[in-house]
């Protein structure tokens, strides 16, 4: 599996300031519309979404997933790749 963080995302979804369930809902909607091969980068500052619901959704859907916590900025960069 390639390192998703090092790839250029096809699309960026900014859900900073949104609380559950919005980050997951918006991520789902974006991925449903996305073409195969799309790499979505999600900017998320909701811990429950970044550490629980979005990773579980990605796993259930069979997407490649990677996550980086940007400590100094207080948010996560989540990467989902649609096969």
C-alpha cells in the first residue's frame, strides 16, 4: 500500500469546526460522488470523527485510509482513497 500522505489529493474537504455527525456525513457524500482512484484529504478537528467514525467508515467501505494529527494546529488530516 502506498503512503497516502505523500500523494497529491484529488480533492480536499474542510470540515474544521463541524461536530459529529457532520464530518462523517460530508465525507460519505463526497466519497459517494467520487470516481475510482480519488484521493480525498479531509481536514477535521472533531476527535470522535477523526479517530473513530471516519476510520471505521473507510474500513467498512474498503477504502485505503491514513491519518495524520497536526499537533501544532490541533486538527487531523485524514486520507481516504477510493479503489
